[in-house]
C-alpha cells in the first residue's frame, strides 16, 4: 500500500452469475479515486474507476501486505445488541468529542460477508473468512488514516445485531490486534447498511437445540417484534457462547449496557444513583485506548453533551413506540423460556 496515494473504497462483494467459467466465485468491487486526488478520498463519485478482483486471492495478498507493515493504529469494534441504539450512540459521541478516533459505521460489505458466512454454499473455510475480514478492515482503516488523531484508533460498528453471530468470531481471531466493544470527518462514499434492516431482520435463525421452543414463542408476536427479538437473541447468544469459552479463545471484550448510559439501569449501586458518567468515561477510555492517561476535560464535556442529546432523542423514539403490558409479557416469555439464554439474561 502506498501511503502517499488515496485508498480505494470497498463497494461490494458479489458473484457474477453470467460468468460461464466461474459463476459461483465471489468478487470484490473496489472504486479507485483518480491518481491526482492526493491522499484524501475525493468527494465526486463520478471520478472513480470501478475495478473487480477475485475476493479471496486479492484479500490473501492484501492481508499478507498489511501483516508485513508496522502500524500504531488500533481497530475497535462495536458489536451491537441494542437494535442499533448503542452503535449509533457511541459513534455520534466519538465524532462529537473529536478525540482522534476515526469512525466507519455499518459497512455494507460486512453485511454481505455475514450473509455469505451464514449460507456458505461454496464451502469457504473459517480461515479464509478470517483472512477476508482482516484484509478488508485494514483496508478501510488505511483509507481513513488522515482522520486518525491522537488516539490512533479506527472505530468500526458492526452492521446491526443480526450480523454479530457471523462476524464476531472472525474478528475475535485477531483479538490481540483489535479492541472490541460490544474524528469529525464522515465518509459519505462508504456504502452503509441501514440499521432498520440489519438490526431487526435475523440473518441466521436461532434454531439450535437450546432454542427449540423459540418458533412457537415467536409465533405469539407480530412479525416486526418477532424479527427484532430473534436478531437480538442471536447476538446475545453468540456473545454468551464466546464468554463461556473466554479462557480457551482469549475473549475479553469490554461490555457496556446502553441502559446505564441512558440512566435506565442501575448496577451495583443504590436505586436512583447515577453511574452514567462513570460508564461514559470507561467506554471512552477503552475506545480511545487511553486507560493509562486522563481524558482531557474538554473532550469529556463534549462527550457528555453528545450523550445528553442522544438520550433526549432516544427517549422521544421510545415514548412514540411503547409496548403494551401484554406485548412486554409475550416478549419476556419468548426470551426467558429459552433454556441457557434465559437463565444467563435473568442473572
């Protein structure tokens, strides 16, 4: 990779069904900016040159190239289990406090990769998927290198809780290089997956033995509620599964409850006490990698103001989408009756 030149934008991962020789092979589509554009990605999409390359062969070479490079930039991933609320909240806070963290939100290529992992009709190996996600994440991070400041961090939000079961284990493979979390510049040319889809529509139905009663339970909910509940449960289930094997797979994520930031949950304190500021400070320290140094006062004040705005926004959304007591009861039964999952959540 040439640090003096602009980096291509990841456009899509697709098959070419009209290819007579290899209709089932996956291809990566990249958009290369003009050579005269400098390091920054130019804003005019019509100036880009679209290029198609074999997905795995390209990612394998790209991964090897990145592994040979020395980098001080860390990748931090937000794996959401709050129907998009947590990911959106943290992304906006990080942007508003401007503490040297570049952000890449809900990249569409990750959604496509999650779908491929879920179906995997081409028998792609786990190692190949790990290589693909490592290479493409590093490519995206390299593209926003000018937005990386003092924190030397690029924050990725996985595109919705529906993608977490497929993507989280692949990211964990490189846990020593990443920071996992359940700049002002925005990259409008990056294709994002709407959270109305990826946060509410399950990619891989939760149908294993621990959730064998789930279909009957979900049948009591309307379609929208059933989809959201199943997508959320799939995300939580994968997290709990990996936590149960944390020593074996070296899984040590930072976990933050959105309810604490929203002042809707109390943990280890008297009822009515407010630990939201402490939770905000902890999550900012983790994302920015500043555990050993104090967050500047002006940065934390900006983060507090941003969080206050998000609280107000989300409270308004919730007040307009209240569940009836009967609906709450049905949803709770759907979750809590699912053996291991229900027991862990109720603890």
